[in-house]
C-alpha cells in the first residue's frame, strides 16, 4: 500500500510542473490577444 502511495506522490510531483508549463504557455500565447481586445474595446 505504501509503495502505491509513493508512486502517486511522484506522479503528482511530475504532473504539476508540466501543467504549470502548459498553462503558462497558453497565458503567454493568449495575453497579447486579450490586450489587443481591451485596447480595441476602449
């Protein structure tokens, strides 16, 4: 039982940075578009 819990912990530790990288990449890709929309709205 303890081994499976350790594996799950390692998987979570490995998944979180990848998710953050994906979210960060999307934010960097989308931010310029959002800024342009805000500028156009004004």
